[in-house]
C-alpha cells in the first residue's frame, strides 16, 4: 500500500461501501500523486480505522473508492510519549516528524530553561498547529492507523506533573542507567528530551523529585533532533513493537 489519506470524519463502513475524499486530500491525490481510477489506496480516520480499495472516481474535488478491506487497530499499550524541548533551526520539528514515523503515541512541546526557540503569544497556537500538521503528514507517509496526540505547550513545572501518571524517563548523558538496562512494564512511558544545551540542573532536580528517572542511550551524546527517535527505536524492540 503506497498511499494513505486521512478523513477524520470516516465512520464504520463495510466491504463494498463507497468512501470519498474531498477538498485538499482529493486534490493532492489527483494532482500531486496523479492517482487514477483502478489504483488502490487507503483512507483512515487517524483513530485506528483504515479502509482500502480501488479508486472508482478521481476528480480534483472528489475521489471515491470502493471498500475492499477494513482494518480496525486498537491503541498500543503501553503508550510511548515524547516531551520534546523547543529547539532552534527546526530541530524540534525534525524530532517530532521522525518520532511519528517510528510510532510515538503522542508528543508534548516543552519550553525548557535552555530552549533558544520560544513560543509566546500567538506563537503558542501557531507552534502547536505546526506540530499537529507535521504528525498528520508523517502518519500518512508511514501508513499509521493512529495519528499521535499533540498536547499543549508545557513549562518544566507542568511537565513534572506527568511523572505521577507515566514512567518518565529523562534522557541525560550523565545518567548511570542505560536504556539497554531498562526493564519495561505495563506503565505508559514519557521520554523527555532537552534542548541544545541540555536539561538544566534545577530542571533535573524538579523532574526527579516528581518521580522521573534519568537514563542515557550510550557513550555518544546525540542532538536534540535525534535523541528522542533513537530512544524510541530502542523502546520499540524492548516493547515488542518491532518483533
């Protein structure tokens, strides 16, 4: 399956039903991807449901398929979230994109003490919308049945509250425990990745006091854009997602 398109309004349908795309999704399929009648595509609602089948109508304003297959996938447990510190030069956006392709279940934009990039005023909503667009497109590219959640921007103090409901792992090069040594259980996991300058000492103190653990990937120090995806890849193996 080479193409997945999203229609958040897609509901329960059966084999033989007709499902249509309109507006931007149809226009992209027909004018950019140049899809034609007879080709097979998939349409998902971003919440576990994907239907696929051959195209029966391909117009600039509407594309319709005849459903040949229906797949409903539950959310994976435990879930893995990424709290990504805002970073310069779009490195935070790169981390979010790759993490989505690798299967992250949700992302949290974090305004860390050492974040050079800042979302303030109108930039808060604009930044979150930008991340939401990134995870949506990355989900389509990687044929994901679930689009990751994009939570609201948090401060370090707000981030610390997640330690009471998740297993919070702060990626820290000086940590004694490695990710390879981590024993996983059924708790949801929240990976925390700092900005270019790392997580400040007072932030580490606040997060660990709330119940977070520090953990390192190995002897190398990775960029903020690669640390989260690298940790997520390792967790995919540990959790049996890549078995």
